[in-house]
C-alpha cells in the first residue's frame, strides 16, 4: 500500500446507520491517502460530517465514475459483510474500478485474485489486486519446517526489549486503535516502536503485517513468532495488535495464538464501558475486569517458565459518557484493579499514560 497515494474507499451502505470499522480505521490513520469515499446514500456530504468527525474535507461521491474526478490510483473495500464475503451488489463497483485500471485493496475473505472475471479484467487493465487476507501458504514448509524443525519454537526475545500485546473483553473493542495510539505516543518520544499488524485493517493501514484469520491454525503461533522476533531485532518496543477475545465463543482462538506466538512481556486490556454483553450475543455477559485480567495473564504466562506476563494497563472506550462520568468510571476502575486506565481516543495524554505503564513493566 505504500506506493498508493490516492485512495477512494468503497463504502456503499457502510456509513449509515453506523460506520464500518474498516472505514473508520482507514479514515483515522490513513486519511492523508484518501481522496474520496463512495456511497450514493451520502453523496454530496463531507466525510467528517457523516463519519463522526473522521475524514473531514474528504468528499463523499455517488460512484466510482464520480470518484475518478479526484484522480485515485486505487480503491479500498471499506465493507464488513457477514462472513467477509464480497456483497453481490459490490461486484459491479469492483469491476468498474478494475476496468479503469485502479488497484484494489481487499480485506475480505473473498479472494478477488481467484475470481476469474475480476482477475481477467485486472490483467487487461494492468490493475493490481491485493488480497490482504490471502493465506501465506508458501511460508509453511519453506521457512518454518526444514529438517523436521518444529512448527512453534517458543523463542526467547532479545534481552532488554519489550513486546506488548492488546487483549480484550470482546471483539471489536479497540485493540488495534489502542496500539496505534501507543505507537504514536512512543514515536513522539523517539522510541522507534514497531507495530505488528495481525488483522486486515491494521495491515491495510500500515502496509505490512499478516491477517491471522487467513492462516491454518497449526501455523498461526509460528508465523506470529517470526513476525515478532523480526520486529524485536529492530526495536526495543514491539506493539502487537490483538484479535478476538478469550471469552468470545466465536473468537477465542486468536488471543491464545497471539499471546503464545508473540511471547508478550505484558498486556494491555481493552474494554467498552457501554457493553455489558458480548456484541451480537446478548445472552453472554462480559467477565468482570478483574476476572478478565486474571484469565489473560494466566493464559499468556503458559509460555513463560516463570509464569509471568502481567496486564499493565486498561484501555477503555468511554463513548456516550460525559467527561465527568468518564473520569469517575476511570477512577473507579483504577481503584478496583490497581492499574492505570484511560481512553486513548478521548484523552490526548491517554496513550502516553499506557506507554508509561508499559515502560515500567517487564522486559525480555
């Protein structure tokens, strides 16, 4: 994605009633690359007005043809359909974009490169199809299993380095955002952090990474181990994006693979104060923060002989609360858990507060 300077986000039906996570993530961290958002329902509006202040100054247009006036060199699929499958109604938009020679950045499970019609259109126009969730099968046997080498080695990290992982009480609860905000705070201090993207949105934002939900489960921990160990050789502070939630029936595997593959030295727990139950599963209440801290620290410690990997801070979503209410909730959580807590989006110094906790925590 680094060579792409002018992106149009396809967001048809993804702005209202609430903006898609992919759309918001790209607008929050890569709005400098976005020249237009495509959604005929909101055409003519400013993106900042339609998407809660994100992307101010970026026009929303009705279709790909209208976006061409802004001279994009690529389109990014800002959709989050159930199952990650390309919506049938989007197919014509993708073919239109590819036919005009625009590259396509695709974070869905649908592999555009395996679609005969779309692939043929790309070959004719010279467009590139970047399927972010493509499984890196070439790495399984070539890099990781020569001479009977074990799949996952539990490698030690460079002494003095710190590897931190975000975990959460639910899916979609700010794990990526928290790490990207901590990265910005660390960069302001000249610490040279390395952010390791483990999902499609983080990979699209940074232009590098691996989406763990595209990897055969036997190899997830090893591939993350390789990603993290490479980052540790370049930086004293490695920030690993979390996925899923241990207590989520549909997303419990990801956190364990990431905790073990990253061999994190410490964890940041993410939680939404407005969410009493698992999103989309109202019969499943979220665990208390105390219980969540306990079970994540225990699970992460299984790859440490001395059994240690503490939660050192809590990242909260306080949206919907007044400033006074938010501060009261944060103070109560800090008193109950003994850990620093904050909202990294709401408060300018929030990420710095968590960074301080990380730097005061354990090292490799």
